[in-house]
C-alpha cells in the first residue's frame, strides 16, 4: 500500500461514533505498524488534515477536511440539489431519506433527512453502507459502468450482516440484473433486520451512476403498498437530481417512473 493510500485509509477510521483515536489503537485497527502510523499522522497534522488533542494526545480530524468539503460544495453544489428533495420525500413517506456516493469499497452517506415521528430509522452519516447489503449499494452497482461493476463483484467479501444478506456472487449478479431492468433496488433487512430500504441511482453528466438516493423504513411498516410508494418517490428523485446537475438518467429509470405513474 502506497503512502497516500495509507494516509487516506487512516482517515477513513475517523467517524461520528469514533471521532478520536490513540496511536496504538489506530495502528492496531488499521493493521499498520505503530511507527508507520505515527509517521503518517505527523504528515497529516503538518497539512491540517489531523490534529492532536493537547491533553489526551488522541488524534482527530483537522480543519483542512472542512475546508476541502466547503470547496467541493461551492464548486459542485450537490447538496443544494439533494437536501430539498430528501426533505420532501421524507415528509411524504414519513420515513428516513438519505443520499450516498460510491467510494472504492462502499457507499458513503452525504445527506440524511429524518421524519417527524418517534420510531424511525437512524442512518449514521459516517457509516459505510456495503455494496451487497444495502439498497443504495445495489442500485449503484446495477447502473455503474461495466468495468466498475465487475471490479466490485469480483472484490466483494460478501460479509453476512443478517439472514437476508446476499452472500453468493451468482445471486448478486441475478439481483443486479433485475434491479437494472426494474430501475430501482429493494433491500429488505439485508443490512439491519428491522430496516427495509428502497433506492435508485443518481447519474453524473457522463451518464454513469455515481451515487444513490434512498428511503430507509422501519421493516414492519414497509408493506407492499409502502414499498411501491417509496420506489415511486426515489425514482422520481433520481430523475430530478440527475437532471438538476446536468445529467440524463438511464432510460430504464425514466421507464420505471412512467410505468409507476400509470398504475
């Protein structure tokens, strides 16, 4: 693993649930020797991506991360398009709505809107969503460029999260083809037993999927009627967001919207 890869790999361990790390525990979790971990952390501190607490000596993300996030959003204001859509479909569905972007090994949550009800799905904004065990991941794989799709399918470790998780490559290929034909993904309890997700891909101006928009509902409330309603909402949101950023969604997504509106 190259130095830059290792540095970015270490940064991925800082989450909302674990915002600070000691040197030894981070090295152990990352499976990188302590001396190398320290050397990388010093370089990250020097460039503002990590800072060290003066008293606890633990490491946390630095302000350079915030600066880059602001530059990214100012130059490509994706969230300004996504957040209003999430707010609307969450309110209409009365369930949690969230958007994700694809990374090398999982989906990264970039925005979440929760409904105004006591019992709801909580989406951890820093938790990676596995490609094979989430509606967002399945929707992305189905509409990702063929080379990316094959790379993901060949590299997955197929970790089982629940009894409903897809753990066979052949079954995942079958599901992906069905999702691509249908235009959206439905994942009932594959990542968390009590959660059912419905998702559709978001497209870039190159015409390729780069993320997904999803509704995560409490499983006991996701009847067939609610699944259909969620699918209709995420497909419509997929088209709206994609076109807002100058992209044209895949014909299967447009066809799915037309078919559901005709019902």
